C-alpha cells in the first residue's frame, strides 16, 4: 500500500516536472518570438527624408533601391508588425509604403518614391531602459540617371517553367487536385479600398475566404486542395501558378476582392485569361493585379516580357476552353447565393493565370469599397456560400468533362 502511495507521489512529481518543463520551453520560445515593429515615422522634405522604424528587439537589415518605378526596399530579419495598414504617406520623398513577410525569416518594407532617391545613411539607435530600438534611414533625392546606375542587376535570372507535369497515363488517386490561391499577402496587401470602410485589406479577405473554400471542397471527399499560401506571406505571381503546375492540378482558382472609385459598385466577377481583355474595366483590373510583384519590390528586370509571351503560348486553347467551361458553371452557381456583377464573366491578361497548363479562373469576390460587400466578405456565412457554390460548380465541371471523355 505504502509502495503504491510512493509510486503515486512519484508520478505526481513527474507530472509536475513535465508541466513545468512545458511552461519553461513554451515561455522561452515565446520570449524568443520575432521582434515587433511598434511604429514607423517619416520626417523631412522633398529633398531629404528620414524614415524611422521602431522595433522591440534586434533585427538586422539590408537595403536596396529599384527603378521603374522608383522604390526603396528594406529587408529585416523576420519581425511581427503592430502598426497601421500602411498605404499613402505623402511625406517627403515617399508616396506610399507597405510591409509584411517576404519569405520565411525575412520581412520587407517597400517605399514608393516621388522622386529618384538613394539611401544616404542608415544606422541603429539603441533604445535605453526597455525602449524600442530605432532603425533610421535617410533618403536623399538624386537624378534619375544616377538612380538607374545605382540599381544593381539581380543575381536571380528568369527560369523557364520546368516540365515536371506527370504524364497523363499515370494512374491518379481518386481525388481531383484543386489549387486555391489566396491573392496577395505579406507586404503586398492587395487593394486597400476596404481600409476606410472596415479596416480590412484585400489580403485578409482572400486568405480567410480561401481557407473556408478549402474546408468545404475537402469535406466532400472528392477533392484534395493545395493552397499557394496559408499564412500572411508574399508569393510572386509566377510562384503561384507554379504550385498548380508542380502538383499537376486539375483546377487553379485565384481568389481576390476588388476596389472601385464608386462605392456603390458591388458583386462578384469571374475572370479567365485572354490576350485581349473583354472590356476596359477588365484590362484595368488585370493591370492592377499584375502589379503585385512591382508592389512587392520584386525587380522585374529578371522577368523579361519575352518570357511572359512564351508562357502565354504554353497555355493551350484546350486549357482556355476548359477554363471558360468552369467559369460558366461557377457564374451560374455563384449567382444563386451571392450578388454577382451584371456581366459576371470577363477576361483579361492576368499574369497569375499565364503559363500554366491547368484550367484556371480568378474570382473577384466583391468590392471592398462597397460597405455591404465589405461587411459580407468578412462573414463566415458569405464564405460558406462562396465555398458551396465553388463545390457545386467544381462537381458539375468534372461530371461534364467525365461525360465528354
Ligand atoms: Zn487582388
């Protein structure tokens, strides 16, 4: 009996030690969390501007400049952000700024410049008495010619899309593979049209809607869903379509939300890829969405236009036909449960849809500049409606294709 008691108290002691260890490990990993940016400030004028990042903890940084359009890029060791959504500053030499996770381990701030500028000085002022460290960057206006020579050629060269597609005669598991691509992410917030309406940027809407779509598609048991991103991180447009290509996907769906100057415009639109846009609005939208890499401080010198042109040729007519077939099913299903635009099917030259031999569509779920859409697009109920419409359209699309084969 007493032996049992001893054993019991030993177990209790072990439990205590284990729980304590857990908390020690948990807490130390907590304190080792990424440093936090608590504020950013701008000062100065049209010739000299100072940009200050306040950060709790140490984060090494690297800077570089990009031309066409003129930008200054600051890469930090991964940090968390506790500041506003970014956007227009209109201060000194800087027009806009944005920030976010660029790659795991690296956070990025991109500043759009009013005039070509260089970083004339950068240094750290250590915070005393628990105050945050200040990373200070001084920008100085220079001529465009000097700016262009400062911009160094990137080391990374454009790579052709590797042909890793599985031959079609290889038997596949029963499930169709759907790639869901939550638009934007990291220091590319997407459109900020909703920030004034409800404080939400496009990248937040796209990720939460996409997670729900994945859940609904997978719950059917018929589909395996791969997300191009499942956290707030940046991905180049090319990397997104490569996910579909690499995984030999059956469908690629890119999720976005639009913004418009008139707040009364609302409703969803489905876009497919064409070389010539279906209308002016579609062309303008594609131009905006295609800016994602520029916004993110990716140097497009390593992505020459010629590559883009070769890639569009790779998209066979058959893939385009299948994309249109899916888009039609989707439009008729979406219409039943959420508001769609009058012309719900449009097409334009979306970079994210180029270069993949996978039927693909881009959905603009609604307008963040419209108060009703902005509100609905943050509700799970709406995400469920969208997810169920996509599921029905996907089912019909595959049934139809199966019947043709
Ligand atoms: Zn977008």
